C-alpha cells in the first residue's frame, strides 16, 4: 500500500483549490466578457441602423414613371382617321373705302352735281352770304336771284400762295323770262369759254341786256356765248373785277328750266400779294379747271312746281348723298 505523506496531500489540496478558484474565476470572467460582447454588438447594430437613415433622409429616391403600353390595333381592323376639330370662324375686318366725291341733290330746285369730299359745302343763308360778299355777285339782268348752294375750295389747299377764295355756286331767279335768262348784266354775245366736259357751240344771237349795277369801277365783262354741258345747253359769260391788288374773275352759265333762270358760277379771287417764305402766285387756270369738273356734273331735273325761287327760299337744307367709288 502506497502512503502519502502530509506534504503531498497539502499540495494536492492546494492544487485543487487553485483549480476550483480558477474555474470559478473563469466562469465569472466569461460571463462578464459575454455581457460586454452583447453590449458591443447591440451598439454596433444600433449605429449601423441609424447611419443609413441619416444618409437617406437627405436624398430623394427618383420614382420611375410607368408608361402605359401603347394599344396595338389589329392588322385586320380598319383604321378610322380622327375627325378634325371644326375651325372657328375668322371675322375679317371690312375696310370700307370712302368715296372721293359727294353728290348734292336739291329737290326744290332739281339741281344735282358732284363735288370733291374735301371741299366745303354751304347752303341756304350761308351760300347767300358767300355770294353777296363776293366782288362778283349774281349776273342776272333783273333782281330776284336766290342763292341755292355754294361749294368752296378749303382754306390751306394752296399754302403760301395769294389765293383769297375759290368757289362754285348755284342761284335761281324765277322772275326772268327765257329771253332775259339768255342775257347777263351788260353783256352781248361772243366767244365761248372752255370748261371741262363742255362743248362750245356757235355764238348766240345778241341779246340786249337790261341795265345792271356794275360790280366795280374796274370791272370788265366778256360777251356771252353758248356752251353744251352734257345734254344741257348753257349761255356763258366771263367778268373780272379788281380792287387794288385784289382780282376776282367769275365765269357765269345760264339755263332756263322749270320756268326759272338757273345760274352756275365759277369764281376765283387772288390778293396779288406774294407771301413770305417762298410764297407764289396761284395758277388761276388750274383752279378754274377743278371748279369746272363740278360744273360738268350738273343736272337740272324737273320739279313739280314752276315756282322754283319761292320753294328754294322756303325749303329745308338740301340733302347730300355719297357717290360710291368706281
């Protein structure tokens, strides 16, 4: 039998105690280490989860747009074209051209004519005042004439010139006979005066004129003559009057219609004084040509009553109708 001494036994016991303590200490340390690892893992997982959230919070994930698939029409199905939308009607702006001329018509006297739109029309008392103030008034051999209408070239039509006035006027005298209508104040038959649209004829038989008040001490008158304007035969005469440097020339035309004597006159007055800044004398022939175009359109229509002069004086203002441009 083997014997163990006390020292061996004590060493064994001491070894056993160390092993037990080491084992106990290892178990405690292992628990602490495991707990520490769990804490570290938990922290690591928490940090990893929070970091993507922080990065994703500042960015926007694009959303892809899904395009619906186009419908496929079978080959056998007929293709129907789309009906076009009805177009909205386009409202065109109608531009109406203003005719350059205006037609004057007076039912009381039966006189009609055309004149430029830019000219100034005066009728009734206004026409009578214009004719009476002229140095070349009416040229009837007897008093009783009534001014029906006057058409004047507007002021400023000939700037920087010596033109004082230029107008066309119509007067009617019902107290004259047809023979007296063929005479002018202090005239005899003579050569014709050319007018646009008029045809001169043979000189008229001399007619003894009744005495008339001269228009001016320096007034002169050409002999009377016959003139055709359209279908109307007129007797014509010309007179000129001067007052100082002012000169006024008038061309008169008479016709007997509706039991009365009608007078048509073209009158041009100049001052004879040239204006400053390049002023010049006006071309009188050119002005008479413009006024003669009005005379060429004159017509005397029949009226119901032969009392023309009386009806003209009491009649309202004549009507003016526009003439369309051709």
